[in-house]
C-alpha cells in the first residue's frame, strides 16, 4: 500500500442463529426443505398477521453481547426498515435501529507480528432475514420464502481496522466466539455467516473519514481479505489520479478477483425506519441477564490461557487446539487417557489435522475416538510400540477405529525389546555387510546409522531402537 495513505475498515456481519423456529413465527428454520414449505401467514407477509418474538433469539443476542464485552440494553426496540424487494413480501424488514439490544463491545486480535489490536463493536442487533430470489432459471426469477423470518444477529464494528489482515483476524475471532457459544454454525460458504465491508482511505494523519464503499458477496475468509485489498488499492489509485470516491455498493466477483458496482448506496434515512407497532419493546432485566450469563461456556481466550497453564503447552499449540470448541473438547478427552499432554497436542496438530484437511472434514467427523488416540500414546510411552509402528497403527485406526491394542495383536506389531532376539538380527546384519563393518572400525562412526536401518528393516520396524543402538555399538566394536 502507498505509505501516504491509510485504510479505514468497518465490518458488518450477519450471523444466522441456530434456533429451531423463525424469529416471529413457529415455522421451521430447517435448511434445504422444498421451496415455500416452511411458511405461514406471518412470514408470507399477509396484512394484519401478527409477529410473536422468539425468546431464544433474545437469549442468543445477549450471549453474543456478553461474550464481546457489550452493554446489554435493558430495553430495546424493533423497527421496520422499509424497502421493496421481491423476496421481502411484507415490504419491510423487522430489524432494530435506534435502540439495539447490545452496544459498546470490543474484542482483541493478535496480529501476525505479535502485536495486539482492540476493535470496538458498535452494536449488535436482532433482525429477520429476507427470502431468496433464484435468478439462474431460464429467463425467470423464482422466489423461495423459506428463509424469510430466519433470525439474524447483525454485528457492526466501529471503523477500527486499518488493513485486510486486521479485518480477517476480527472476523475469525467473531466466528470463533459465535461458534463456541453454539448460536451460529459460522459457515461462510453456505451463507449462515456473512460479511460486508465498509472501506475508505485517507491521507495519514487526517482525522476525517474518506468516502466509503461497501463490498458485499464475499463468501469466504480468503475472499474478504482479497476484496478489501483490492478496494484499498482501487481507491488509492483514484485519489492519486485526482479523482473522487463515490459512495456505492460493490459486489465481489471471486472468479475475476474484482469488485463491481451494484448500486449507489442508500443512507439510513432512505429506509424510513420507525418502531414496529406490532411488537412490544424487549426487556432484559438483571435476573434474566444473569441466567443467560450462567449458560455461557468457557470462551476461546480463557480456554487458550488455561491450556497453556494446565497442560503446560506452548502458546502456539494452545492457540491451534482452542481454535474450535470441538477440537479443544477432543484434546481434553485425550488428556483423560494420557498425561503426556505435549504428545497429545503433537498428534492432533500433525496427524489428526492433516487427515481433517485432506478429507475436508471437521473433528466431529473424525473416525478415531479421543480414547483410542490417548491409548495409542500410552502404548508408545510404555514402549509397547515404537513411534514408527504407532503411525502404522494410526493409519489402521483410520480405517476401522479399532482399539490400538487389538490392531497390535492382530497384526503382530509388538515392539521387540528382547535382547537375544535383537542380537540374532544384529549378528545377521553384521555378517551380511563386512565392508561396512570395516568402515566402522576404521573410525567412520556414521555407518552406525546404516546398521540401525538394516536392523529395523529386518525386524519390520518392531525392534526397540534404543536397544538396537546400544547393542550395535557394543557388537561392532567387538568385531576388531
Ligand atoms: Zn412463518
């Protein structure tokens, strides 16, 4: 980036809540049902049909607010946001405007250079989603109302971020918290966690904000980063050429890696917000708030700190293991079987995560149970098997999820620690390689590695490497 300029970025995130029913009616929020089947008079927008607020939505909003250090407003108000769109049958969306449920929050991200940055959350409010227009049919547009009335949280940051990296980290942190809370699945690709970015640039040192453009349609973390980088560059180029930025909405095109204008951006007053006369103000009193607070699980930052202290893990390990709640749960279940926490961490961070990323699956779909992985580590530590054999057993467990003990017995993989048996193999190897023995005796101690390899091969990887090493040195020296 041109060093004369500074980017200013604010993010608006829409998170679809994991309630069973919609925000103002009893229709199912189930995804993938046949079009226009999860509908009723309320979400179809029939005149006079009355909305009834889903209590769970308020509870989820308060959870998110508490988890991000927000003030929970005792009273908040639903407002109508008026606009016409074919998939919005009422002609307005019920949202919150002047009095949202949560305000003045913050979260902290750690940047790649190790520095920390606090990002303020301006507000979190509850609202309903619109339906879906499906344009890819031949010359027609089809409307599916199923999504109408699906509960959303809109989480609005202050324009506190100055780079695509910071935006990426903020978004990741938000997603981590919301999935720990279990109130949203955080799936960007499927659209249940969506992000719009407001981007402007200004000369460094200037206090006034530049004209912003809003970018939509970024359906992955990678795209958010790329789109913001693109937009910062575009705006700087315009300013450098003496041009002016127009306030507009851009759509990110992930195939071409460009943002294209969609429409000029509306101002809030274009929506003619007014309090919804069909809905009472929402009241969250201290008693309800503290009941909700009790249901908040241990959050990622706290859990990461605990992992460092309780399991004596490096920051890096603890950060990765607590990146998702499910992975952290898995690790803790392994530690119920083995106290070798660092090995447990290593196995998860290398072997397990490799399988997950190759199969594009989450830890919940991982076949090896934490108990079996823990037992595998125990078997290495009590010298029943070597690490090399353990990797073989691990591959076998991936196929069958049998207990490691069973696999070792069935495949006859027990480590050989019996010295007589190992000595027999060593003698055989020494007799077969007289030249290498001479080299060893002439002082080339490095050839010992060759001998170890041969013995391990001969024993099919089962010989205890420590014993092999000791015996080899002794036997080779005796060849003189
Ligand atoms: Zn309905």
